[in-house]
C-alpha cells in the first residue's frame, strides 16, 4: 500500500482541527474561494533538546486576508549546544518545497517564502541566493525577507 506524504504528516487549522488530506482540503478551498493565491513558508525554533519546524500553507485572497493551515514537526537535536544554523535553515526551505510539491498538481501558481534575509549584514543572507535559487529551480516563485511573510510571520507565529 502506498502512503502519500499528506496522509503521514497532518496539517491543521488555527483551531487545531486536523486535516486528513491537505491536497483535497486546498483544492476544495480554491474551488470555493476564487482568486486565492498559495504561499508556503517554514520557520524553526530551537530548544534545549529539539528543533520545532512549522510549515504553513497560506491561502491568500486580496482584501480578505489569508486562511492559514500548518503542520508542526519536531526533530531531536543531533548535537549538544546550538545546531548548525545553515543545517536548520536549509531544512526550512526543503520542507517548504516538499509541501509545494504535494500541491503542484493543483495547477495553481505557488510562491515559496524563504525565511532568509536579503540584507547582507544578517547571518541568514549566506543562504539567501541558494534558497531562492532552489525554489525557483523547482518551478516556484520565491521571495525572501522582508517579503517572506508566510515564513517570517505566519509560520513563526505557530512555531513559538
């Protein structure tokens, strides 16, 4: 039996209601809400013993705001002390792409929001071009900070 990825990792809405099949959920939302755009982002938070990753799907309608669904994943830290920042940040973009790949058959433009800063003075800038380039090479529009609200605001909100 083949298990699809959206059946393994449950998304939920802000009320905590689990979404059994995220593909069908988003498809139905798009059918009922014309003019919706899809934005995907991921953020992470490191604690003493684990890293929390939150990936959001933001279904945005101009003038009406965004309907946000998300999944929260926990990974144990592989090392003592701080996890390598590059490893954690790269995992964020790969998780966003993974979700975009789940939804690509909806035949709707998807924009990936990468939680990397365009300012050269910021540490995450070291991965900015690579992260944006990766998302674009997979066929998605991509933006980083300060325009990456699906990651730096929506995902960050559920990550804390």
